[in-house]
C-alpha cells in the first residue's frame, strides 16, 4: 500500500502508460481510465486505455477526449480492479505480474500490483482519480469532469446508495462547475434503456417465483431468454437487483445459466440477511448485501439448493432472536 502522494509522484515520473479496466466494464472503471488517460496526455505523456470488453455506445462519450496513441507500454496501471482475474482473458495473461500501480476503492483489493492505493471510503474509484489528477496538477477539463461524474453517479446508483458521502457530493459539484450536463448523464445512465433490455426485463419478470413465505424471490437469466430478446452483456447489467425491489422480499436470487450448464447465482439481500455468508456455503463470496456463487445445473436443482440454504439461514436467525 502506498499513499496517494506516492501514486502521483510515481505517475509524474512515468511515461508510455496503459490503463486497464476490469472486464464487464461499468461507468466507474471506464470513467477512471478515461479521466486518468486524458489527464496524463495533457501532461505530455503517452497514454492509452485497454479493457477485455469494447466500449459500448452507452459509455463511448467518456472517451471522446482521449487521443489515440500507439506505443509499447512501459507503465501499467489498473483502475477499479480488485483482483487480477477481473481483467479477464487475454488481458489477465498478458499483464499478470506486470501491473505497476493499482488505484481502487474495493476494501477486498488483492494487491496484485507492485504499488497499490486503495481508499475504501471512496464511493467510486473516480473520486480517487479526481484527487490524483488534482495532485498531478492537471486541469479538470469538461471531458475529464464528465468521466469522473459518470463514475460517481453509476457507482452510487445516482447518489442513492449509502456509499455516497459529503465528499462524493462535493466532487460531483466541482465537476458540475466545469459546465457539464449532469442531468443528461443521469438520464442516459439510469432512465434510458435499450429495447433489448426491456425485452429481457419482461422475460426475467415472467420467470419469477416466490419461496419461504414470499421472503425470497427467484428469477432466471437463461441463454434462450438472452437470444430471444437480443440482449448483449450491457443489457444484463443490474438485472439481479430486480427481485429484491419487491416489498417484503429479504433475499432476491438471480440464476444465470452459463455455457457450461452451471448457474451463476447472485444474491441481493436486505438487512439483516448477510448474502456473503450464504454464498460462502457454496465457495462464493461478496458483500453483506450483494454476493454470488456458482452451482451445478439443472436449474431446478440449483434453485432447490440455494433456497434451502436461505431457508436454513432465516430459520437460524429466528432462533438467534434477530
Ligand atoms: Mn467502482
């Protein structure tokens, strides 16, 4: 672990920098990469971004101010990447043991880089990137401000989650002062859906079943459903949040069919149910309110196992008098 001053000093001396985002990219990992890349380029350095997945139409605006530069990287930086595996193949293989600096806000960062800076009180990695760019003395242009703002708004669910702090709002306010259209970004990130996304939501809702006196709702993301709706990976982001939105549901479960026939299980829970504890029973993990694990198919068997584990957990809590 190094300080943010050290990270800034390291970057000040560095050149020919490639900035890596995690696979299945979100607004924060892309916003961090785009903002840092533009700032480094403005300092006269060569910099570029890379990600296992292409920049989708939704996030493309953040990269408008990034100049295309081709070079052999001498410095490797990862942003919002908690674990080397999250780079995805073939990027992981290419950079394993070669990441010089990792800037992140995940408390569970696996410190795979030579130097790591983690601030788990930051709502988004872009909050840290803002501080870093300021330390580097680079100007926060409107293009950089848009990328930072997007990372903040997407990681806080449009300032809705408990991770949003007074500092989060202050940084967002500074970004707005550069003249960006924050409302337009919020609308694009939260109120605009593709037709394929809505077709997917329709199928997910249709697949819903209730268990354990309606305290548990289960939905499916099956390969057939994805094909029928024409959804791409981006269209599936956040679908796992749907079952827990229902009043009275303590545990929302999403089972996603994998090519291998296994199911990726995502749990979203309300207090006091700890999703990570339940997923740990199946070698999974995550946060208290959002966690995951993998179970073998068929889907009926996978459903039975996870619902039984949730039922046992709720029983135990009742006995413990919670
Ligand atoms: Mn993040």
